[in-house]
């Protein structure tokens, strides 16, 4: 078997800072990042053995899909699971959840729309720091890769934590495809990652820049105020799973993701 | 007279990475940055004594406005001034241009729309590195400041050079109003500026990060290929003028800016 980098075919790497920016970017592979906490939870659920994760953007549709498919129902309203749910939108909870072989419906308002819009244009995976290396390997098998920050406020506002995680994915992809051209925002993500390297190398007592950016983000601080800082800490951990969630099917307000099988 | 920082009333600083993001940000002062080259040229023209600069987004309207007002006509198509124009969209040219007491109409496709949309919501100034300190002092007299990256492709794509210049303005504003809250993107700009400080302090032989980011941006490289790298170098220079261009009047596809007079 050849080394992983021998398969890298990526010629261009872009980063969309908001979902709307992705509309103007040509790519055959999109990696959507909603770090706190949807895409970390999705990767962790598939890593824990879930057969599929269906994200749904409306509460009623999430309940109906779960009932119809005999799926577990996870999600949050105001940071906590609603009445009758099997669990929250918590990656810490997802890590140890009894999901092996089950489908999970995950209710999350952000990002579902973006997943389905992009799925008409190319392969769509979700990314986080939890699966950064695995997602970079998947992306490296595509010529034009666009990482997409899902953002806040239904994609209208930039979210620093998504940018920091996108930088973690892009730095790994650049290591696999060092000759790839980069767009402006991807270049900025690399620049930030360099600063991160400097902090890691020169000031080992300090927290890495990406962890500081994520913990200091407005969403990270809001989660800490809700008492779920443990989830934020988990979302900062890198490569806790090798699962690459791929969008397989889309409907009105929902998308089903399954783990990518290399060569399969 | 009290020191400048005594007058700072800024409580919150935001950065919109694309014009569309500004729509969701509440502010009483907007600073629009289109570094290469519109907002550098505007600041330089007012700094050189122009009585007003009217930006116009359509070529026909620019010609008609200039004729109607007896104004000089500057601007570019594909980086160069069209037939019959008095000059280009070049800050190097603007610095020495015979504009004292004259009005200049500047034809520029990007940003005009954003200026007029924002002018209905608060004070609107244009910013660049050329007038970064002056613009920061102006911004410090407002409670909620939003710096707006004008971007590329009529505002659909992020432009790294606008972000780098926005960071230069925000770091100065934070120095004047150190207690102000910051949104996520403003925090990222400060993070990048810290890296910049590190490069300046620790590696004096290297170019500062902001200059590298700007010269390495896709637009910066395109201008260099057009043979106008001198303009890019000029746009990286900080505080070459104290002029703060303020939007005073808006029409369909045009906006007139005049220099802010502190206390006047």
C-alpha cells in the first residue's frame, strides 16, 4: 500500500469564512466545520459506531425522522436536550453513547441547509479537530477542496472556533499536498496555524493558539457560562476519531451522513 | 486639550469579513476597508487637498458626475485608467496629483454599494493603513464600531489585504479603548496583529506579517503581475495621511466623501 501522501491530488485549497462565500467557490469537495458542537458530535457518534447520523434543522422534523427510522434522537435547544430526547448535542456524551449499529437523528439548527446546498456541487464531508487528520486525508483525494465555516446565527456571522478548526484541517491537507495553491482565507488560516506552532514550540507552558481562540470565541464563552466547558475542551482535542462523515442523502431540512470507507 | 484617548467611548468592536456580514451587526460607526486600492486612494486624495471624493460604481455614471460637477475623473478598468480619465485608481499617483480644492470622481466597482447601505445606519468612514491612526481616533468617538472588509468580486469573496489593514486599524482602536469588547473576527485580527508584533520585535530582518499578508494576497499578486507593485508597497505604508474620509451624501451607485474635521 502506498503512503497516504502519494494519493494526494489536491491542486487548490479554499476556505469560505461564511457559508454564503462558498456559493462563489468552485470545488469538487467541501468540508463543513461547525466545531461547537455539531460536527464534533457527528464525527464522535460515527466514531462510536453509529451506522448513520441524520442532521435535521427543525425540531418537528427531527422527532418525525427519528420515529419513522427507529433512530435515537439527540440534540439541543439553548444548549440542552429537549423533552423526550435520548441525548444532547454533546460530543463528550456521544463518545460513550450506546449508538453502535444504530442511526442517530441529531437536531441542530445550524449548518444543515449548507450541507444540502453543497451536496449538489461535490462530495461533502463534515470536519472538526476530532477528525482533522482523517478528513484531510479524504480531502487530499480531491482536486479542489473548499473548507466551509458554518458560522453562527444560521450562517450569517463568522465563528472563530470554526476558523481555528478549519486551520487545523488545512495545515494537515497542505502537508499531504504541499504544492496546492491556496485562496486568501486558507492562507490566513495557515498564517494563524504558524503562530500556533510558534506558541507550541517556544512557550510550552501556554495553551496552543487554536485552543485559546476556541475557548475565547463568543460561542465557546457562552457554552462555558452554560456549564458545559467540558464539551469545549473535548472539541479542542485533535484526532480522537478516524471517522469521516460523508453526506449520503439529503431531504427538505435534513441530511444523512455515513462514515467514509477509504477505497470502499 | 485632553489626550486623544480620554475621548474614547468605544464599548464594542466588530469586524465584518464580508460586506454581507455587516448587515447583521449593530453599530453606530462603520469603517469600510478596500485596501487595494480604493480606500487608500480616497484617503490619499483627501490628504492631498481634494475637497471631496465621489466614488461611482458605474462607468457611465462616473463620467456624467464628473462632467456635471466639473470634477477630475480618476479610476480603473482592469487596473488601468480608461480613455479620457485624468488619472487611475493609484494612491502613488494620487499623492502628487493636482487635486487641491478640486472634487474628484473615482470610478471603482467594489464597495460603493456597501458604503451607501451602511450610511443609513450610522457614520461611515473609509479606512486603510494610510490613515489607520486617524481613522482609529475617529472610530474611538463612537460606542459600537464595525470595521467592514469590502472584499473582492463585488463583496462576495474575502480579501486578505482588507483583513490585514482592518487589523491595523483595530489594534490602534483597542489601544485607545482598551476596555472595549470584541467580536470573534475582531479578536482574530488582533491575534494576527500579535503575530505581526512578534515578527517586528523578534525578526527585524523580516517583513512585518501584515505586509507579507498583503503582498501575498491574491489581489496583491495580481497587481504585481500588472506591473503596479509600487501601489501595493504604498498601500502597506502606515499613517501617510491624517485624512478621515466620511460619507456625506449618497445617490444611486455613488457616494461623496469629505475629510472629517475633529470637533468641526
